[in-house]
C-alpha cells in the first residue's frame, strides 16, 4: 500500500509556483529520502501533506484516505521531527516528551509507558530531569526526536535531524531511525548530508523548482545520469597531447591535470582504467598511485539540479 499518495499538487505564492503538479508515492515500510536545494519545494510539499499549508490544486491521501485539515484520526498516526528544535525550555526532558506524547495519547498509564520507551530509545535515561539548555547539541536533537515519535507513529517525517551534531550523535540518530523503520514505521527523511541518505534510504527523490527531477533507488539514480566513475592517477612527466588523447577515448567525459595528478571523469565502462593506462604508456607518462571512485549521490544531485549557488 502507498502510505503517501500525492497527485498533481500545485502551490502558488502569488506568481511564484512552489509546487508544479508535484507527484509523490511512498510505500508502506520504506525509508524515503526527499532531496533538493534550498527553495526546491521540499518543506512546502511536506507542509501541504501535513495540512499545515493550503494548496491550489491536487489530491493528498495518507494510509489510503483523503487527508484534510480535520483528519485527526490520520494525524494521530503521524510523527514530525522538525529541523528547528521545538521543545519547551521550562520543562525537563521527561516533561517535554510527556507533553508532546499527550497530544496523541490521553491515557496516563499508556503515556507513561510510551514516554519511558522513547527516553530509552534516544538514550536520555541519565538526563530525564535536565532542562534542554543544560543539554549538549546532540542530546537536544535526541530530545527533539523523542518528542516527535513517542506516540509510535506509523508515518514519521524527519527534517534534517542531524544538523550540527557530533559524529557519535549522528550515528545514534541514524541507528534509531533504522530501528523505528524495522519496527514498522514508514519514514520520510530529508537531509543535505548525501552519505546519510545513501546509507539509510530505500528510495530517493531529487526535486527542484517544485518538480521531480529523479526518483529511484540509489543505484537507479546513478544509472540515469552521465556521472560515471572518476579515475585519479599520480603521474610523473608531461605530454602535450596526453589530455587530447584521453578525451578521445569513447567513455571519457573530461580530463584534467593538476599538480602532477591526472583526473579523468568517465561514463560507466568495463575497461576505463586499462584504456587510460594504455594512453599513458603510449605518451611515455609513468603512473604512480591509481584509484577509481564510483559516482556518488552528490554527483547525481549536482548533475540534476545544477551547480550554481542559490539561497
């Protein structure tokens, strides 16, 4: 079943089109990565799905039912972990989690059990009485997550949950998301850390200017674009025709030499390294260290969205 089904969603701000007939289907039980540059429409799409924003056209269904502003039964099955910290400084760790869990669960005994489980889940057992301002950045992020998922949602939205945290906290947060997913929660995950998305997401959508540019698994996205492997070779000696000859190879996209290091960008091929080494031999250039890097999700992202800097 598609847990999220968005069809032909249009959202305008005056003459600006934030979402341009946007479509999105997220399957039950997957971790779905939503990527895009700043201003691409990610947050607008999520806010429309959650009925926090009105929209001009389109349909939104969650769990197979139409989603409206008054669909409270559906909203109780959703958890949201925003990018900005959304906790009360006046309340302790336990009081914060209990408050947000109480928005969904009224029974005190059930809520206490859920709060205890959320505290253990994010590893805040030693900080239950602390106020947020006494916690490190990583611990506050964990608290933010606990507040959003304590009621055990069937669908959880994570918006940049690892911003500005240390590597240990980042690893803990990602492990926690994978555990949630393994327990049955469908996850929508946005991040600017491409390696995170590569490591945890089953499928990934790259969007920009309110439209989908690419959709598929990590490997499927890499196969759709020209970003192939990158070959890097330390070289001794120069040859005026070396770059020309390498760029004439059938799979070569570009070749550069910088500080005795040759970098060759290629489309995928079976013998790219061997072909480049053959050219080096013919040009009497001696290779040193040689390594090849497969395309990354970052390569795909830049090729689909462009490399210009945007706010």
